[in-house]
C-alpha cells in the first residue's frame, strides 16, 4: 500500500515550506524522499537539479541536510570531534567548528562525549552541523521537539541562515503553531495526500 | 569524486573507527584478553607434553586469531546506526571509501591482536625456531588483512538486516576457512623447508578478490540497506 499518493510539490531556492499533518500521515517519508534516502516507487523527484536515481544525485546529496528524530552522532566521540569529522567528510574547513559550537551554546561543552550529553545538546550539535556545512536544502523533521525555549530559537536562526544564503528549507511537524512564523507556504498532508496547495500561513 | 577526496574520506573513516574503538575498548580490552585466555586452555589440558605443545602451538595461534579476530572485524562499535548511515550518505561519503576505511581500521586492530597473541603463544607453547620465520610476519599481515576484509564485507552485506547476527557467521565461516588453511600450510611448509609460494599466493589472491568485491559492491549494498 503506498504511503504517499499524488504528491506534486515544487520548492524554489530561498523558500521555506512547512508540511503539517497528523502522526502517520507520511510526513517523514516525504522528507526522506526529498533527502534522496528513499526512492519513490512511482513518479520522479528532482533535488538540487538532479533526478533521484541518476549519477548526479550522488553529488547533489552533499548539499542536503536532514535533521531527523535521532541525531546522527557517534557516542564515543566528543561533540567537537563529531563536528570535525563531519566537516572533513564533507570536504569543508574545520576552522568553523569551534564557532559553530559557540553559536549553538555548546562552546563550554565541546569536549563532552556525545553519549554523555543530553538529547537537547545532541540536537544543538545537529544545528551546529547545519551552520558549519551550509546545505542548500535543509529538511527538518519535528525540529522543535525536545528542545528548550533557547534551543528552539536555534531553529529560527538556522532556517534564517539557510534562507539568507539562498537555500531552501522544508519543515514538517504535527504541531504547526511553532512552525508557521517561519514558513512562506504550508501544505497539509493527511493519509499520504496533500490536502492543501501551499497556502501562505 | 577525486582520488584525493576518496583517500581523505578513507583516512577519516579509519581514524573515527580507531578513536571509537580506543574509547569503547571492545577489541583491545575485551577480545584480546579472552584470546590470550583461550591460548592458555590447551597447555592446561595437555600438561607438560612439550613436543605436542610445540607441534600444535602455531595452529592454536591461527585458530584463536581467526575465531577472536572475527569478533574484532565484526565488532559492534564498527556498525553505524541508521541516523549515522544517513548522515554519511548525505555528506557525500563514497561507500567504497567507507569499506576501505573500516577495513583499514580493522586490519590495524587485528595486527595489534596478533602482536599480543604471538609472544603469548611462544611462551606457552615454545614452538622452537621455525626456519625462515620472518615469512610468518607476512602471513600474520595477510591473515589480519583477510579477516578484516571478510568481516567488513559481511558487515556491508548484512547491514540493515534483522537477521544480521545470525547471517554474519554463516557468511564469514566459509570465507575465512581458506585463510586459516593457507596460513597453516605456510607454517607447515616453513617447518619442512618447502616452498610457500603457492600458499602465500592463495592468501594474497583471496584478499585481493574480497577487496575488489567489497569495493565494487559497496554502493549497491549501501543503497539497498536503506
């Protein structure tokens, strides 16, 4: 049984798009398809100018950042080592690691191991990663979940940073209230189908 | 991806794996002591039969290196969680670079394992002076490399499968047996002062074949594991 049906969606550079819907509506699946981590069984997806399944998508992937429910950190590494590793793998400079950690309020905790850090701190490292590698497409899955008020401001800062650089942002949430101030357009997803057509909030 | 970027990713993956292993201690602080204990069991069982101990010593070293070495090559700390895998994919990591980097880290850990086990074997079994013994260093390297390759390849094949823990030994056992047999035959040939070229060639060819398979299948395996 298909999770998503009849999705027709275009997101332009510099746009911030919100997708709201109840649990199980297919939001995370849509986000993973946009991240090129899942391939649709039918239809086609083009991300950053490359079609999913083509050779070009491999290069395009390095311009995508996905912040999901579980932070992609290595527990035995310190917060700084995690970011340094990411920067080196992405071919980015490691000069900005300390500044990115300062920016998300983790300057004093950079030597702390990831598995000795709270979930909120791990989420902050994810935002530091985005600030460091500067993706062209940022995909945020329930970005505000599990964050305190100060950390929630990081969502705004990060989204603004990507938008300012001409990148696109997609936020999905089942709680639209905190997301709406950030987005240009909102889609409602239910039962795998887009019910609204990109209304301004 | 340029060759320089590829090898840079290989270096970073290997460095990360070694750093994680150094802190988790799964191989160095758990598997190595147990491997040494396993080597002690046979002398305790055989007693003071020195000629017999000398005869079985190298074989015991190879068997323990194989059995416990697979635990190192297939250690839990080298397995990425789904979010980590997705992050690596979105960072543009070449799956072949992941394979080579992970295999390089495992090879180094296995060489450390063998370097600890070798003197323990000499002390416990006193195998005597084996003619042309420096060739054994090459065998130890090829065995470590082979086990690392087999373990990394099995890890790639079973990544994302629920039956990973069951399927891995089934994949690893048939692939590692030729490594054990060829290594044992080299020791035997050295003792008899016979030619070892055939067995060394077999070890090297097998390693090269697994390496090529691992590199070529890295991307399709990575794509299918999601």
